[in-house]
C-alpha cells in the first residue's frame, strides 16, 4: 500500500511539474519540459532553429564572452515565456568543465545541462 501511495504522489508531482510549464511554448518550451532533446542538436543548429522560430537570439550578456558573437567563439542566449532564459556557453572560459546550456524559468529555477542534454550534476 505504501508503494502505491508513493507512486500516486510521484505521478501527481510529475503532472503538476509539467502543467506548470505549459505556458512555455514552441521550441524553448519543449526543451524546458524535456531537456534531453538538447542532445539531438549541435549548438549552431539549435541557434538557427531558435532564430527561424522568431526568438531574439543574442550574444551572452555577462562574463568574458559578453558581446562576442557565436560565430566568433561566443555563446548565445534567449528570453522566453516572460520569465524564461536559455543560454549556450562554449567550452572557452567555462567554469563548469566544458560547453553547456543554462536554462532558467520561474518554475524550474536555474539548471545547467551538458551538450548531450544530461543535467550537469549527473556528470561523473
């Protein structure tokens, strides 16, 4: 009985987590809900897709790569859904051991993902 109750609670929690993310739409919303799909794209391909979908893709706004275009070795960032933020940071000047994506929303808070879409903390 305890296992059944735990599973029901886990299912309800997962539904609530996904439902809280419904307002994030299109490409960015799909990535927020299922970040492992990041592994299906190279950073340049994802940037191109974001631009084609109408996102305002900018160079990074802070750090040593601030203002450096992706094409010149910098990263990129977008804002989405009112409180959503996603960035790609290249290996150069990374404080996280390599290139990564940073995704933040009011619901999920900040999470970093390896290029293959795994949560950075999963790296071992």
